[in-house]
C-alpha cells in the first residue's frame, strides 16, 4: 500500500480529518459530522479502502448500498459530501487518489404542491388552537414572504426596516444577503409578537417548527404538504395572481438560477390564459 502524507492512507482517515477540521467551520456542518460518523460506524469495509485503491466501482457499490430506505436526492447529497472530502484531500492534503466519476442517483420529480385557499383556512384555524402562539404568525409570514424556514427562525427584530417595509437577511442558503419586502399581511402577522426578544419568532426553533407543523397538517388531514411548500405557494401566487415576472420573483426568493425558480412556481395553462 502506497504511503500517503500525514498518515492519510485510507478513506476513513480522510473522513475523520474532514469531520474534525472542515465540517465544523461550515453552516450546517453539524449535520455533515453526523453523516460522516454514521459512515464510520456502518460502512467500515468501504471506508477502510486505501486511497490509492479507491475507484468508481467501489464508490458506486457504496452509493447503491445507501439507496435502501433513502430518497435518491438524499443519497446524491451524501455523495456530494463524499466527493468534497475526496477532492479536498487530493487537491490540498497531498493525497494520491485516482480521478474518477460516479453517476449520482436520479432525484424524484420536483414538488409542485401549493396550498389551496380552503386548505389555508383549515390550517390556520387549527393552528390557532395550538398552545404555541408563534405557529400561526410563522405560517402567515411564510406564505407572504417566501422565506425559508431557517431564514424565518433566524429573523431578528433589528433586521426589520419598518420605514422601508423590508427585512434584511444577512445569512441565507446562498450566502448572499438580501432584503425581503413585507406585505401588509406579513406586517400584520408580526403585530401580536413580543418585540423585546432578539429573534422575531423566539418561541420556535427549527426542530419545534418542523415537529409542530407535521402534527398540524396531520390533524387537518391535509395531504402531502410540507412547511417548505409555503415558499412554493407564495411564489406561485405572486406569479399567477400578481403577475410578477421571474426577475421580481428571484429578487424576493433569493434564487441565483432562474431554472431553479421554476421548481417553485407552479403555472397552469389556465393561469397563463387569464394573464393574456
């Protein structure tokens, strides 16, 4: 076995270094660390592969083993993480690793679920019965701003410009800060909230929002609706009902690629006829 630099002789050693030195510095890195640790526990034969012997067939076999019980998109993200570690080890850590390519699993069709007006009434009525007073305003705010769940949870009062009627998002998924305009309904959703807290939705965390929303839609018997679909619903409504163009929608949503925006904007032929 060829001796590699810094004692990085196997894939396991590369993954351990990545988990300790790289992932903790990244936003969402805690999830990466959990994933890497799971591989170290469950994929011992694969990660024990010497770096000089790593090839497409071994990675493809590992990819296929990860498909059991997981969506293709989930395995594709795991594969991206694996190659991030391999490429970094090859480019910056001086590891001699063969260059190869492995196809990523196909992702499922993009979701086009939007909340119907009747469903919205049922959802908000049931949410008003919940113990957490932040749940209703959070849903209303999401439906008006198209902000991601994490952006809403991290929103701070200090970032709201009441005169301009915008909220500044300094930390976004795309790492590009943006200003989100606040409609009259979005501002109304904020009215009952305590402004003495740092975060706007101080009574919610990402985890509590996720759990409470799942239970809420189950109680309402609303099928196949996720919190992230509020973002999709908002953008679709602005496109269909307000006539916003893709540039305007991208400014609101923060999409860099207009092709990605098509995943969220659900335009039916009937909607287009109405706009003619």
